C-alpha cells in the first residue's frame, strides 16, 4: 500500500510541475507581449491569443486526465468526454472570433485602438 501512496504522491508532483510550467509561460507571455506575436493577425486573432488558447486547452486536458482519472476509463468514454469538450470549445472560439471581428470593424471609426 505504501508503494501506491508514493506513486500517487509522485503523480501529484508531476501534475503540479507541469501545470506550473504552463501557467508560468502564459503569465510571462502576458506580461512581455512580444510585438511579433501580439501585433500581427492569424486566423482572426493574434498568434499570442492562439498560444494562450492552446496552452489553456492543454491545461484543461491535463487536469481532466489526471484529476478526473480519465486514464483509467475505457477508450470510448475518454474520447466522448474529450471530443465533446473540443467541439464545444471550437464552437465557442468560432463565435467569439466572428463577433469580435464584427465589433472591431463596427467600432473602428469610433474608438482609437
């Protein structure tokens, strides 16, 4: 039983370190905001925003995998959870980017960006 406890302890530390690294990269990029990533546009938003979106999805997936114990479930249950979440996030991102572009083009004459 002590061996199982040690492996869980090690697993928690690994998850903590991975999430800390990803969060640190996100915070550092948010503070620095490199102009090559921030002031350009790619697929409706800046590459910096795409990096934030991808890193956030990686964190969400890793949290689901580790803390919801998805690695122990059947393949199709894992896929149904992950694919549903990916589909919903893609729909939300698409709608937000379309709406954001519309608001930007509508308010551009009125607001100094």
